[in-house]
């Protein structure tokens, strides 16, 4: 069962795609610019961008003869919301467990 945010997380599972997302934090860039900074080929960068685009993490626009890629705020927000929910659930579970167990000092009282 896929959950909201899991497509984006799956896309970010690859270290090259994470590196591309990190590079795009500075602003829109063309495939050639991204490839120049990564240890993978230009066609590989294009394939990774396709996966990131399908996951809703990046968007592109034509500028002259090249395409500029940028982060897609809604996709990034979906990842953050998913992780925030997971973190909140984990903290709530921990708090419930901690409250349900007595410490040895409480037992002696």
C-alpha cells in the first residue's frame, strides 16, 4: 500500500537523485550544469531528472534550446509533511510508552 509521500521518498532513495535535489536547492539548472558537478553522465542525469519529475519533486521549463530544472515546492512539501507525520507518531508512541512504565524510583515510593 503506497502512502502519500512514499513516491517522493522512493525517488530520493538513490544517492544521485539526492545529489541532484541538493544541487537544485541553489536554483534552476540545466542538465549539462548538473552533469558537470556529478560523477554520472549527462544521459544518466536526464534519467534521474525524469524520475524526480514523475515523483513531483522537480519541474522543468524550456529556456531557449535547453530545459531548466527546479525544485517543485509542492513535492518537497509532501515529503516534509510525510516525515513530520512519521516523527510525530513516533514521538507520541514513545511518550505513551514512557508514561505507561514506572521507573524503579516510583516503585519504591
